[in-house]
């Protein structure tokens, strides 16, 4: 029996050997000594006895027996050798008593190289075992800016609290996200129950992921597990059986494929792009298949329209949608969905009520939206968000930077000091484009203009008071009033001599027109013409040209300023001008855009730099409120190191400027 299995293992080895040669790869086991010959090792750490995942054992320490194994650890030597006899003996021992003697191995970059016990590893890999005990010495490389090096040091931080060596991500920041999904703090050491629960569910997931061919889609098992846990919730996932995990993976498989391909996002800038493509041959042959006679459309709000200007704007949009299609469309709203549980309950209630379309109106609702979408593919779910890569839901957002550019021009035209204020909400995708567009508009009118940036989302901060203490009179803040607490502190406002506030202009997003256009796309069959599942995410990213963004100016503005803003507005609407089509330097001195080359939509959405005339900083996660941290975890901007250093060391800031604009 043992000889038969040795021959089978040898065939697997020879097959791998030939495959490696065909690819031009080294056909034998990697040798750690060779790898270390060009690596700077700064320390050796005695890790002790570890349950090593066999997947992570990739090679041998020395060249001694390396040619006895193919690169998959299967044997290559003939069966009638001392090597073959020992391998067969170990195989019998494993079947009868199990292999319990630990191997001796070195760990380098979370991969293991065997010093003693190669044949034990070979036998257990042949038997598809999960792990083997080993006495491990860790080799620590010198820190570098290489991505793999950074990932490794993130793994080490994770290992210090989890003592888990199964998890390996391909993207920076993923270990932190996993801990957040599990409800754990970065420095919180796992207790025995946490380790056992995690290992059990991760092992089950790993088995199912491998059986479904997960290795072929370009994600590590850990990458896929994180996406799975984010969509379904870790507390739910850890109780799942293998069969339940298998069903869930089938539902989200196209999401995993999309992530493995880089998470492509198609930014649809004009409603016409979809409407033109909606006239398919199918609709021409069967005209009755185009528009649905009656639709139920539901909206989910994080707060109430009375207490949140963001929810109020969407509520006006809902009412406009209902008025536009009397008797054809029925709408409903679900408010106060403020926690993950409440969001999920609100979406579930909307589905139970027979909704055909559901709009979830803040980025925090994206995970619950995806979870509901994969479980209810018959319901079309859209999330108010930008640059989020899921194909099960579509997202929609406004090009508010177009309006902010005009607001900056107005502010600079009215102010004489050259110092303007900008109060922003969250440092998420799209927010820095708003700040920079405001700054560009201001500098176009006044080359000396500086924009002092503050953030509403920082703990124990009062952005308005800070700006006023600095003597700044013209300030851009919330885009709309809150019904329960109306004031003049919205849009672009300034402080009068008597201490009162006057609003000079405000940017408007006409959510009603936005929703009407999206519903028309669905009713006319345009939704189905974009076959995106597993290929790309779709974001309806509309602005002034789609007539969903505008700026309303006070009649108290000078006539010349009115004429200038009208001219600029019409130019943006016609596409003959855009804010990011001029020479703009960022705070680190880099030319980010120029008159000869306008920024692409993707570059605007993912903008992670501040214009040189912006004074302030982007807050760290530790500075944010709990609500702010939740949103930034999902949509937070990642500054490159040069930008972060320039922002953090601004000598002109004069204060703890914190700075951008969105939701609540």
C-alpha cells in the first residue's frame, strides 16, 4: 500500500517538475540559503512550537535534498532507494499512529523552509493534511518600502495579538480591517475562545474556497475570507457550516472575481450613455418588455429628514420621484438606520414590503446593501457612494466638485483678506476633490487666496469657532439646512457686522432628478444592457451636464459676480470647461494637473492630495468620531507618503486645521 502511494506521489512530483520547466521556473524546492544571500536579515526570533499550515511550507533551508522533491514537495527519486523506503515507512506511520514529531523550520516573510522533516512534510502534503507541528525560528528582514515587506510587518503585528499564522493578505491595511470586522482593537490580545472560533471558521472557509477553485482567481484565501466576513458579518460567519459557506460563496463568487481583477469601477458620467444603449433588439421586438407598469421604490435613511440635512435632501428626492410618476411608482422610506443591525433590518423590511428598487443613502450602508443584493438578486439595490467596487449593487453620486469650484470663485470675489474657510465632513473618496475645486476657484479670482480647512468629524472640535477665532469671515459649510434646526450657516456664508450670518450661495444636488433618471433607466430596460457581474462595478456619477447639480446665488451678490458665475456654470454644463483643467500644484510641490491635460474621472474620484493653497490637515483615524471612523474604514482616502508628509508639516497652517464635505 505504501509503495503504491509513493509511486502516486512520485507521479505528482514529475508532473509538477515538467510543468515548472515548461513555464521556465525552477523545478525543485526553493532554498532559503539562496534567498538570504541577497537579503538583509536584522534579527532571529525563537518562535517556539507552532502549528504550521502546510500551504505555507514552500521550501528547504539548505541544498542538501532539494533535488529529491519537486516544487510541490512531491518526491522525485525512484521508489527502490533508501529515500523511497523511508518515505513509505513514514506514510504507514501516519496512517497507523499519525505524525506527531515536530519538524524544525525557519520562517521568512510568512513562508516556512524546512531544516529537518522534509519527508514528513511531503507525506502530509500528499495526504492533503492542513498543518504540521514545527519548532520555528523567525528571520526578520530589514524594513523597506517594498509592498511585500510592509505586508509582512503588518502580519507580525497581527501575529502578536492572534498567534495565528494562517492569515496572509495581498493588500496593505487588510489585517486592520479584519480586526475591525471581528470587533477587536489592534492591540487586543485574543483569548482562547477567540482563537479557537477563528481557526475553526477559517479552516472551514479555506476548505470550501479551495474546493471551489479559489486558487485560480488571484486572491489569497485570506483576501476572500475578509470580503466574505465584511459582507455577511463576522459574528454570523463564525457560526456557518461548510454547506452554508459553500452556498454563500456561490452567491458572492462574482464579487470575489471582480476584486481579484482590481475592482474596476465604470463611472457613468451621463444618463444619456445608458439610455442610448437601452434600445436593444429585444425591446424593439417585444415593446411591452421595456417599462414596468408599477414599481415600488424604497429609501433607507441613516437619520430622519427632520434631523439630518443629508436625509432631508434625499427625502425631497423621494417625494419628487413619486410626484413625477403618479399612480405608477409607489415609494416608502425607512429612517433611523444608524447601526449595522438597523441598516440590515431596514433593508429586510423594504424587501419584505415588495420593493423592486431600494436606494440606501449613505456609504456606511454598502456592506448591508451587498449582503441583501446577493441574497435577493431580484431586487435592484443602489447605494449612494462612489468608487466602491461591488457588482451586485450599483452606486450613485454627484460631481459636487463642479459646484464647489463656483463656490470658491464667489468666496474669493466677495472677500478682501485672501483667507477663506472650508468646513468638511469626512475624508472619504471625492471629498478632497471638493476641497481642491473650491481652492482652485478661489485662486482663479484671487491668486493670493488661501483656504483654511477644518473637519466636522473630529472629536472635541468646533470647526466654525476655530475659523472665527482665526478671523475668517467667508466660510463654505453644509450644503443644506436641517429642518429641525434651521440656520444661515450653510452653503457659502459670512458673518455680518451685527453678528448675524448671511448666505451668499449654496450648491444644490437635485436628488429628485437623479432618482427620476435612474428609475427611467430601469423602466426602459437600460439596467440590463450593462452586464457587469464579476466584470466591473457601476457608478452613476452625474453633475451639472446631467442637470442634477447647480449653484443658487443670493440676489445680494454683485451683478458682475452673478454674470461670471453664470458664465462658468454654463461652460461646465456644456463640457467646454472643468475645474481640474489648469495648472495645479499639490502641497508637496508636484504638478497634479495642467491646462494641457485634464484629470480623468478616476483621478478626480480617488484624489488623495491637497492643493498648495489649502491650509490644514487630513485627520487620522484616532482623531475621528466613532461615526467618522466607521465611514473612513469603508471609504477613507489613503494618502501617499509624500502627500501625508507635506500635509502634516504645513508651516502655514496656523492651527490644527482639520478639513471636507459629505453626508450627515
